[in-house]
C-alpha cells in the first residue's frame, strides 16, 4: 500500500510540474522538504464592505426596484443588528423543501456529490484585493443557509481580461437550521489562500429553513501582503488533468514489474463478475472518482468509459474548475447522454462557443433535458446550436441567463418537443415567447417569472389557452400587466393547471371575480401564489375551499381582507394543505396563527415579523 501511495504521489508531482512554472515546482519541493512555513511581512488588516453585486442566481425582488433584491448586499448594512423581514435586505427566491416537491421541479441528478449542497449563489466585488483573514456575513432573518464561501483570483474591476481564473474554497459546511430567526453575524473560520482577492462568492441552501433567509451586508477582512505560505498540500487532480494515455496506465503499473518486464498479476475474482454488476457498482461513484478509477487498470478503464455510465451528467458541482478542455475530455463518453446539467458553468471565459458547440454536436442527439441556469457564456449561436443538435429536447432551463440578447430566444421555437421551459429573469420579448407558444404545443411547465420585457401578458395568456391545453404549471411571478381578462382566458383554456404563481401581479383585482373564476375552473390546483395582492378576500378563500380540494401550497401574503373564519373553512376542506403563508395579513395576528397551528398541526403556517 505504501508503494502505491508513493507512486500516486510521484504522478501528482509530475503533473504539477507540467502545469506549473519551474519556480513553482522548486518552491513546492522546498516546502515539502523543509516542512516549515515561510514567513513574509504582515501588513495592517483592511476591512471593507462589498463595492458591487456582480452576479446572482435568483432573488425575491423585482428587476426594477431595490426591495428584497441582491443589490442590497452592496455597501454598509441597512438593517443589522435589527431582526425581521425588511425590504432593504437581499432575499433569494425560494426556501424549504416544498419547492422540490412541486410537479414542476425536475428530478435530482444521479452522482451529485454528497458534499455539494449549493442551491443559490451571489458574487460580490470589493474595492481592494487582499489576502483574506476573515469574512463576516450579516444575516438579519432566518440565518443558517450559507453553505460555502469562495474567493477568486480574478479582479473583476481590472481592464485586462483574465487568462486564468482560479477559485478557492475559503469555507464550506452543511445547511443548518438555526433555532431562532434573530439576526446574527456569521464569521466562519476561513482557509488561508496564496493569492489576493476582491471577488467573493457566497453559496446558500435554504432547504432546512422555515422561511426566507435575509442577508444585509458582507465584510471582507484581509491584508495586502501575504502573511505566510501554507504548508504544501498534494495538488488536487481535476477533470482537466485526467488523461487516459497508455503512459499514465503504465506508470501506475510500475510497482508490479519485476526485472525489466511487466508481469501480469490478474484482477483476482473481480473480472469474473458480470459486466452489468460491475457497471452497477461503478454507478455509485462521483464523476471525478469515476475518471480517476479509469486510470487504474485497463479493465476498469473500459468500464469507466462506457457511455452507459454517462446517461445523466451533472457538472454543476464542478462549475469553478471546468473548461472547454473538460468537455472535450468527456465528449467520447457521452454519446448516450440523456440529461445534462451545465448550470453555473463557463463564466468569465471558461467555456467558449467552440467548446460548447463541439460537445453538443457530439452528445446532443439523444439529449432530453438541458440545465443551463446562470450560464453567461451563452449567446445566440449557442442557442442555435442547441436547436440544431438536440431535436428531442424536452426540458430547457435558462434561468437567470440575463445576458442573453432578446433575439437569441427565437431559436427556442424550433424545439417543438419541449415540455418544460424555464425563462426566469431573462430578456425574452413578446414576439419570441409567442413564437415559442405557437410551435411548442406540448409544454407542461413554463416559467416566465420576472420576464420584464414582455409587453402584454394578456396576449401571452390567450396564446397559452389556445395552444397549450396540457399545461400543468405556470409561473408569472412579478408580471406587471396581466389583467382579469387574460387570467379568465388562461384558466378556461388550461384546465389541467396544478401550479399557478401570480405573486406580485398588481393589476389583478379580486373585485372583478377573477380569483373565484380561477377556483371554479382549476379543480386540480395544488399550488397557488397570490403574494402581495391586497384585494384577496374571504369569498376568494371560500371558493378555493369549495373548488380546489387538492390544494397543497397557498400564499396570500399581504391581504387585508381575509378573516380567521374563512381560513378555518379552507383548512378543513383541503386536507392535503402543507403550506399557508399569512405574512403581513392585517387581520391575522400571531395568536390566530398559534390557534390554527394547534388545530391543523400538519400545515406549515407562515407569519413573518419585523422589529
């Protein structure tokens, strides 16, 4: 075993010497030989708040305001040390596990590493690059969602484009559930890194929280001169460095040679196992482990490169280390690929049109699901390649691809077999979405949340009613111009709807009878969001109780016209109800919430506070 470890260590050092400079190799060698830290001058610690929010995956707020948006994380605190629900904080779009239980949620990818917990992220730029000594996050409501803090070698405010972008994990942990929603300063012990940074990335997982987490500010502390060199650590082998050459295979076989010739040692009884059983065993490995194992022997190389191991491929957990070369390395193995997750990948030049196009042309023929959330390398030629190489595509997620130009979305209409389309926070315009709805008539799930460039949602609703009879879920979060006329057409034509999000749609008024008409026409309804609609009243709630017995999630945050009596009728008539958000409902105080929770313990009744 010691001999094998020594050989593996030798190969790692040799690869390090290939990729690094001669000076880096000598420094690494001296660090290993001395086993000591080289002390350098220490400068005064600098404390700074974020200068700018550079990127994020989602937020609760509107694209045209500052309330509940990620942009609130820039600058000094607005709320801290106060606790509660404040519009001046940064709030992500989702919380809890119930989002994953909805019909519109895609199934999880196999081979996702157990240590990857991130669901959302935000990237922050600071004025001065420093060697970090501490990172403080001011959490003002339901803390505990942060699972990873990372630093980047690239200066986002530099005029020169980076040639090599390096990400380093400063801290990581599992999602937690803090017992109190009170504000706190989160200051984890961070790892020291050997490059200065003024770009931080915070990743969160809100699945264990009882309500939305709210962040107020981020403080980066550090010194401008590197205080010390960390002890040398064995370099991490990433996917870019996993060649399958005969040279590497022969290196690993070195310890088994006798004299000058290789001697066959055999594989014991392992190679006597049925091919399918070996494949089943290997299916439990993560992608990096599978690539490493492919280098151990020819038998496992054959199994690890079998395209059947790559029918599902999620590269999102490795977003910070992937490039064109990574996709090129995997290309020959993914000829039977059916589901692909490239979310968060390729930003700041890591992926190019050439690398993406080459991979899609080789592996897109049988692709049915493609996740591209927050992929800012995407442009119109990329979407054109998808439309040409993925004829059977049924699921496409372009969530928060907010740098795609409006004309690029016209290519989506060529994907006529689409069943799930996510366009949250994109720049799609009226003409493009109407074209998509004209040709993609098999749509089951459509997300148009925060698509602020669509001029007339009534026309979109009318087209949905005329073309997409099988629609199961529709997200119109923060659409600004849907009226009762458009909603009436929608619920009359799409009677199979199970999920409908009309949160923050200010032009819908209960006085028109639109919500009662909705309840009468959607008997399959399981999720309904009427967030921030202050006109929702008792008659609307009672109509939902009478017409929607399968209701599981209801959000009527902000209404002033709903009484405890109508809520009791709803809870009695809808035994499957799991979530009821009553925040800022003026007639519902904490005493009423406690009473209802006692009568219906299976329902998570939400009531936010401000103090």
